[in-house]
DNA sequence: TCCTAATTGCAACTGAGCTGCATTTAGCAC
DNA sequence: GTGCTAAATGCAGCTCAGTTGCAATTAGGA
């Protein structure tokens, strides 16, 4: 289990319960963003069945603490990935098979300044997702 | 009513029914992306009440024909805007009041080539959305 | 060990969006 | 204009993601 996450939880006055520990292990072991339902399913397969509501509540809490990233690929459900030790990045998803690949790049920083000047918004975040056809499906 | 839309519908063998005409008028008169529920509500206020299902089905069809653009701001529902006569563009939304502003820029073309080379995907589209605080709410 | 705030599980709910089916309608051929 | 047929509509009921209220449980500091 990643130390920095445990510390952040402690600092925020959060308890390290069994369900929470099991959920964090699933999240950390997932190489790509994962849905709440998938987390729930994997927990059921293992011997750590926890309620789906608990999954949702924990994901929301972890997101609020900035420990997990929501990834919205417009599939009708959200995905989540742990932030720890990962560069800020984006995703590309295949229209055919749903395959998701990380993109280790983000050219948006300069653009953000431009948009802030243009709109007078204080920009807090951005989302950049590509869709297309993967080598198998194209 | 925009001619090019009517032509596209005819070419695709789609009928120009009263509900469809009313929906198109609402869409065309909306300066910013609008949700299905909002379309439905405006139609009810006017004298052209149509079923919410009809709204969904028409939006899906128009999207398939490439006549409207889906805008996913992760609000828990989709928004739609007519493409006709509009530059390809992106959006910024205020976390406070939900205000949406068009951004008349898209620096993603060069990036797309890079991502295609890097991932071997055939890229079909991309989504770029900013969130932040508008001048009133910041 | 005790205590309390945090957390959990359950059940019931909300809200977006979809499906099946019988009925209606646009728009073409005559 | 009339008749015809495929397309479109409205209704009812459904699915699926995610949330809420509440009583019961638990982590972890005093």
C-alpha cells in the first residue's frame, strides 16, 4: 500500500477500515482507470465483499482529497485512477473494443494561460480525451 | 430554419415532422449547448409539447448524421449544440454557477498526429473541456 | 478498556436515458 | 386528392449509475 495515501488519509482524519483498505488495494493494482462497478466486482471475487455504496462513498472521498482522478470517457459511467506517483496525463479510448491507453503528454499549460486571459476565468482543471480505433479494430 | 440541416435530413430519408421541426427550432435558437431536459422543458412552455423520448431519439439521430455535437461536461447529463456554421471549438464551465462559455480555438490538430503515431490508433475525435471559476464566482 | 466520531450496509430513492409496441403521420406514387 | 408504407411518435415500463437516510458497527485516540 502506498505510504503517501495512508498519510493523506490520516492527516484528513480518515480511518483505515478493512473495506477501505481492500478498495485501495484494488485501485492501486489497476493499471488503467476503473469503474465503481468494476471495483465492486473485483472485491466480491476476492474475499473482501463490500457494499457498492461504500465503493461510491470512498471514491468520492478520495477524489475530494485529490488522491484519485476521475476519468470521464462518456461511457455512461465514471472511471477512477490513483494519482500517486503518476505524471499528469490523458487518455485515448477505442470506439470498437473500449481499450484505454494512457497518453504521457499534456500540451495544455500554455493554452490554459491563454484561456484565462481570454475568458477571465480562474481555471482549475481540464479534460482531454481522444476517441478512435485501436490497431486491432481499425 | 437552417437550409443545410433540412437537406441533410432529406438526403438521409428522414421526415420533417412537427415535433422534429419544433426541436430543431429550439436547438438552433440556443446559443450554448443545451440538455435534453432543457429542450423538453422549452417545448412544453411553448405550444409544441413533445415526448421526452422523442427528444432523446431525435438528438441521437441528429448526432449520428453529424448535425449536432454532444458536449459532455461531466454534469451527469449530456448537452447538445448544432454544428451548422460553427467553427470546431471547445468549452469552459464555471464550477460555481455552471456558466458555459465557448472557446474559439483548438490547438489539437498537431497533437492528434503525434498521438496517432505514438499509439497507432486511428483518431476520430477528441474532447477538451476546462473547468474553473467565472469572473462573478471567483 | 472506554468512548465517540467516522464508517458501513441496507433499503429505498433519484434522474438520465433506453426499449417495445401500438398508433399516427410525412411524403411519395398514382 | 387518395392510398400506401416506412418513418416517427407517445406511452408505459424498464435499466443502470449514483445518492440519501438511518440504524448498527468499528477504528483508534484518551
